[in-house]
C-alpha cells in the first residue's frame, strides 16, 4: 500500500544509483517480501529523486526545467508503483510476492570476521557477474549513442524535438528507450538543448531518461509479470509526456513568442544570413541553459533554440564605439 511507497521513497534516494544499477537491490527487496509499490518506489526514488541529481538539475537549468524535474520525480516515486500494482492485480501481486519471498535466515554462531569475509567474496562475485551481464550492453549502447549524435544535425533535432507536442512525445520515447548512468541525463539534455531541442521536450527527457530504460525493465521482469513491466514503461512515458505538455502550456502563456501546437513550423525562422555559433563560443550559448540575459550582439532563435549571430553589430554598439 501507500506505506510501502513511503518506505521505498525513503530507501531509494539514499541509494543514489542509476535506473540500471538499482535493479538488483530493488529485486532483492522484492524477493525478501517487499510489495510492488515499494519495489517501484525504490527504483524511481534512487534514479530520479536522489539529492545530487536534483541539486545539479536545479543549478544547471532554468527554474522551469529544474523545477519540473523535481515535481516529476516526486510524482513518479509516489504514484508509479501504485499504477503498476493496480495493473498486476491484488491477487496476482500477492501470489507473486509469496512465490518470490526468500525464507528468513536464522542467526548462526559465525564470527564477525567469517561473516565479513564471506560477504566480501559474495559481493565481488556478484559485482563480476553484473559487470559481465551489463557491461557489454552499456558499452554497445554508448557507441550507438555516440554514432547517433554524430549523424544527427541541429536542424533534425529542432524538427523532431522542438518546442511542440510532437517533440515532447519523441523526447519521452527516447527517454524510456535508453539507460544512462546516474546524473548523465543532465549533460545529455544540456547538449541536446545546444543542438536545438526545445525547453518542454528537455524537461520530459530529463525525467524519463533517468527514470527507467531497457535494463531496468529486463531486471524487474524477473520479479514482475510482463504486464507489470509494460505498465511501468507506459506510465513513465505518460508522466514524462504530461510534464512536458504542462511546461509547454506554461511557457506559451508567459512568453509572447511561444505558442502551443502539436507541430510547430520552424521554416519561417530559418535565414541564410544567420550562422550558428561554433561550439568554441559556448559562453554565448550557455545563458540559454542557465536562463541568463542574452548578449546584445546575439539574439535567440526560437525555432532552433540556439543563439544566432546577427552578422553585424547592433546600432547601439556602433554608436558607443
């Protein structure tokens, strides 16, 4: 029940592990008799609600993006477990819990030295097994991600994950389709913002990329029925999408040049007289992430979410010289 959710919400953030690394711990709790709500809350709390990630997101991004990450993380930790348990069903959840519970181990007369030595060997063996299981997958995923980034152009990023509803849905889909190390979603989203991603899709990706991924689902499938794993993935995607859509609606109300649409038209904002700043001038692009004032000789290109060089100095700067 909800008491189990609260227990998981307390245990998870203390672990501070990514959505892949927390799976062995969460499944161990499940096999020891923890409920479905507790297991999901531990997974979500560790990967999304850990304090270092929340502080870093708040410091790096503008308040709208950082605040949305905090809100979505809390909601995900408190709600997703109940959704999964509801889909699995009370009887099925009870039967699954009964089948996976490990009988309690009675105290023995072993000394602390023997116990610590045995536990250390078991830890090393478990670490090696997990490294062989997850290591190759993570290495391949890293190479594939790097190749994808090399092939994707800023215009493609803007077209598919710009500030519109379609961009939010694409970003949420990408988020649940990848596993990233702890807090790696922060530089990932920052790089995508520089490449042309919209603010609302950024908020959606910042949550979903941290919340879960293929390895998370694969690990939880050992203690959850298949429909429970599917429910977790779908509910994570829905929550990330809703968060991005709400943020898009808010920005459309508070910013004159922003509009709420399913597919925005960015062709009107493109101009051959404008050239994109090279990455070496990142000090000009960084204010987009931190929410600082735009330098006078640059203007914000709403469609591509990048700063563009005007090609000539403004009249005020010329008069000063």
